[in-house]
């Protein structure tokens, strides 16, 4: 992989142990702050399990700074003194394990459940081993790397082996010296092709092809194949979907991958992120170019590049194969806000009181005061700054800013009890006091430092001079670079330490010293860092930094709901009886977390911290609702641990319910360590009013969001610049935003479910109307403009165990109103149905609204909404249009003597359900018509 440096541009001229320029003194000034170029006395740096310092395991010709937090990091970071080679490496579709004689290779196609079903895994099983005849190496080192590829090096007994592997690569590419190529199968292979330099064989039902140079035929001896590759040779091994695919793979056998690089382009005006995943190849024989790459679901489902019918199984679901040297994905960039607007309906006096209570606390930065817990304390206070500002509490705003500024400056000044130090051998900025292995294992830097960057972005919003490069902004940028350096010639850091471009998310462990590969627990804290980077870049006028944050945030959002929450149902294997995983591992997913927490923590660790950049968790409100209901079902009650985190998450699917829970408990509950009552109150009260996220509308700025509630949209945008900004949304709404301010407007641009295909038509002149404001009430026998005279119930018959989703049965409830006349408002249908299934488990109620605009007996528009799964507790639950439309056919115009029908039935379950009618909170529907 000698040309990797040129191919990927990820390395720098300095060696791995190079120090930053001019770092002669112990304290290196950076603007108004600085860092130490030596670790504090007695403070540990990267270490093995016994606490002994470790250096990167690299070859003499390795260039650049040593990456950590990779899927392959156990090759470069020797965590265990007795293992100089490394742990299992999950590249997908293949897996690998290094040893003294070379590299095991397997295809972890099949899943299994372990730990009483809490974890699913696709374990590494060695099917064969790549090597050189006679090789015995004392260790395995890293010779080179790309964004998702690595070259491992073995040397001993006069033999040398270098093997390049990568995520998505079905090939392993071997360079040899001093001996013949050797591939040894772990069991007796079934050889179904052997012709000269090509062998096709299967073991355990998994299929492989061995490719040697055309003048080096393979010879078999037992389970071992050798080829006379000479003093310097090469060969490759590929895992095949099936033996029939040998001819498809053969043309790429000698086109060796030498580098890998992701290139991203954020188009702010079009709100799109385009990412191109590119490999460099070098023909070792012939003139072939390109290769085959297996794409994860978050790739191929968003790819603009054609994919083939070839596929592999993986812990992330089906991988599809693309041919060539690159593929491209395109994602909508949904916007990153610094804060939510505060609605007028919220109790501003109470909000002010709650902020003052936070300010009155005796200890704002409690022990242990390390990079994680101090970071959370900074985030907790910083999130209150724009809230205080929004309600005119300038005294509180300024007091909060002083607290945040002061603590950041403490950390950004070298030599104190809190400081950052640069570790040159590993090319990393370490904060002390450290925690969770952030210094000794280089763990979690994006989790920890994201809080510092986020707090700094809040300060920058109100004090731009503080964030200048020659003031305190220089230290903020160093933390960002430690986590996500992009400069290919960096003299301090490796590229994209805490983000794995091909995986689409980060890896938390610096060393990946686990049999299950690397892991990522709190995906949401990785997202928090991404958003903080985008906001700090925007607020300091650095579009390159902003675009980096948008890339990290948008890409991870496309992976998280798939791989942590099984969105789409294609990730978790059959038999895994959990709706989320607390951790994604290289070999699978685990419901468990790193401590013995409650179910609320297993879910919530991938929600917190809740900030305005957390709206991605609600991009699909129905899915967000299903996640909340899944937790409640598991608990048999509402959340008690981290309840504020779960109220905020609940608000992404049902703001009214979230606000209800807060109002019932606000004076008695204990906030999560990084949360506060005023922030939670502002969040749930805002979403209760504006509704759920509407991703069907985008804007020509990086900082926006759109919400919909009852057919009415709220558009929100933030202007990070120092000049007024006009933001244009894709539905035609324009919003004028003052400098460094948040603005919103409600009631423009329509609304409704993003999937509604119909054209609502133009309001006309239907004559004298009789629909009032469109409000209709359900009674036991009809739809009426007036509510039922007394409280009553409508019984919805059981589904009888059948799945009737979208299939209204003959015994459905049908209620109608006839002879209606009114002008269409351009809005959408809304409804509120109090439903209850008692203590029945697995019940779901579904509604359909049908419009016959002219009363001729022909339905002009039919809207079927996603069903509402009731809980197994007695009590009314509210089913609203916020569940979203499952389907919508036809279009709306004006009502001229027309009719409206509401149909109710049980989509699932074995018990009947009830719908409340009557004057006090009874069921109602609001049709988008007026007199």
C-alpha cells in the first residue's frame, strides 16, 4: 500500500511522533488560552491494560499521525501486553483476526443470540488464513491506512507480509516477500474450481476465491494452498456471495486497493449532502481498474450509483455490491438549530423562576469535574442562555454566559487544575482530569469535547469577540480538530479520529481491544459534537467547519435509526426481542450498556443530550412514537429514570402528552445530570404547540426546522451571521431573520402529512357555507357540528387476532355528516380521538376520513391514517393525525352539498376498544373547510 499517501492524502510529512510546531515550552499559547505540550505530572496517557505507556505499533515507513477509534484500532494500539497482534476485525462483509503467521479471514454471515437474548452477534469464524510460507512474526503493525482501509504488516523469519483490507471490500490484498504465497483453510475445503492461478473453494457453506499471478499456479497440500510468487509477489482472496460469481470477481483480482477517501459536498441552497466514497486502485497484473464494494443499507438505499444484484449478509443488514472505483449517496440536509423558539403559551414567569433556581445552585460544576462531567455541566448551563434571552431575562442570560465563559477559559488555560495537553506520539489532545478512558484509552473524545464545543458556540452567539481565533476560538478549534481533523497535511492530528466514514458513525473505543470489535454506545453524543461543530463554524464565519458538521450530522442521522433502532425492520435478526440496542458492536448489537442501568437508560443513552439538534430523532414522528411506546410497554409504566429525557423524546411524537407529564411532575422530579427543568419545560411546551417535525420542507440555510400541527406549519430559522438574512423554504415561505437571531412564523405554507400525494386544489366560491370552522364531533351515530349531549362511548370491535392494518372490515364504525358546503382552506385534516383498550395487550385502533365533495356518491379523497397502538393500562389516550397518513388518494376542492365519513376499526389485537364522545374532551375531527 505504498502509494496510499498519495491516493488518500490523509498523511502528513511529519512522523508519528512529531510535535506541533514551535512547541518548545511546556505551555503552548493559542490566542488568549493555550495547552501543555507535556502531560501533567503523574497523569497517564495512552496505556495498556496494566497501565504501562504504549506507542503506536507502526512500521518505519508509516507516515502521519496514528489513528485511533477505528474498526481496526487493535492493530495499532496494543491494549493487552500478551497480544502483540490484535483482536477480531469486522470489516463487513468479511471479518479478520491477525496472528503470528498472518491473517485469518471469515464471512460472519449468520447471526446468533447470546447473553440470554440481550445481544445478537455475527461472530468471527476463521475459514482460512492468509500468509507467506514460513512466516512467524513477533507482532503485527500498521503500514498505512485510508478512510476505511488499512494495511497490516508482518515480518519475521526472513519473510514479509502486507495485507490491505477495508470496510465493504470483499477482497483481501496481500503483498509478499521472502517466501511463497500461502492460504490455509481451517477445515477441509470443498474445491469446486482449480485452474492455474485461480482456486474456488467453500468451507462451512461460505465461498472463497484465491487469485495468484498468472505465472504462479496454486498447489494443494491437504488444507493448504501455495503459489510460487517469488522474492516479491502478490495475491488476493475474495469472499463470494456464491460460486457462480467467480467470473464477476476475477477481473478485479489484481486491481489492488491502495487508498480510500470520502468526499462530501453540502449544497446549502438545495439542502442536500452528496458524499462520494472513492478507492484508489493499482493494477498488479494487467490493466484492470476499480473494484467491487459492498454497500451498507444507509449507502445503497440512498445511492445515486447503480448497484448490482450481488449481496452479502452483515450485522447491519443486507449489503449490496457496486462495481467501480466509487459510489455516491445523496441525503437531504434537514437543518441544525441552536435552540428552539419559546412559545407565547408557555408560562414565562415560571420559566424565569426555574432559570433563577438553577443560577442559585451552590455548585454549578460538581465533582469529579473531569472532561465528561464538567462538559455536561457546561452544556446544561449553556442551553439555558437562549431561553433566558427569549423571555427577556437578560440578567439571567448574562449570568449564565459568565458561568460558561469562565469555566471554558479555565479549561483552555494550560497549567491549572483543569487543562488540555497534547500527546505527540498519538497526535491527540487530552483533557485532565480525564474520565472513561479518554486519556488512557483515547475513548469518547467526541462525546466529551462536544459539550465544550457546544458551550463555546452558545458563547459565540452572544460574544463573537470571545470566539475569535486570536481569543478563545483557537482552543475550540483544536478540540474539533482532535475529533474530526480534515486537513490532509495536519501536523498534529489524524484524519477524522472519531468518525468512521464508511460505517456512517463513530467508534467509542480508542483501541478496539474486544473480540466483538469496536463499539459505539451514545450515538446521540456523537451527533451532539457534529451539531456543535456546524454551529461553531457558522457563528465564526467558517463555512468549511460548518459543512464538516453538517456532513457528520446528516450522515450519522441516516445510520442511527437504522442500526440502533431497527427503523425499517431490516437490521435486527429474527428472534431478537428488543426494539433498540444500547450499543452497536462490530459484530452486532447489544441491548445492554456499560453499566447496570434501567431500561430507561438503555433507550435514553442514545437520546441525550437533548438539544435543538436532536430533532433528527423525530424526523419520523411515527417511529419516534413507537420507540416511546416500546419503552412504556417494556416498563409497564411511564419512565421514572431520566424521565425528562424521555419526556423530551416523547414530545417529538406527541408534544401534548410530553407537556402533560411535565406539568404533573415538574415540581417533584430530579433532572438528569445534564438537564434542567427550564430547558425541559421550554422544549415540551414548544413542541406541544408547533407539533412534529415536517421533513417534507427544506430551506436554503443550514439552520432551520419545520413543524406541522393539525395541518398548520411552523417555520423556524436561525441566522448565525452579522447581517440580516432572508430564508426561503421549499414550500415558498420566506422568513426574515435578524443577525444572530432565531425567527419563526406559523400558519404559512400549508401542512399535512408529507406523504399526502393529492393536490388540495384552489378554494373557490361554493356559495353559503354551513361548516363553520370545520369542527365536527363524533357521536354514537353520526358526525355532528355539536358534541354529544353527555359523556358516552363508541365501541370498536376486536380485530379477532387478524392484521387489518389499512383493511377496514365490515364491522367497522362508520359516522358521517351530509349536505356540507364550505371553501377549502388549503390545510389538512386534523382529529383528536380519546381511545382506550383497557388492559388488553397488542391492540391498535385505525381511522379513515373520506370526502365526497359534491354528494354524488363518489369518494373524491380518502385518507387512511397510521394505526394507534394502545397501551395495556386503563385510561384514555389521544389518537391524533400526528400519527401520519398511511395513504391518501384523490384531492380536495370545495364542499358543495358534500359529505364526510369517519371510519374506525381495530387494526390489531384480540380485544375491543372504546372511543370517548361527549361535551368534555370527546372525539372530534377538524376538516380543512370554512364558511
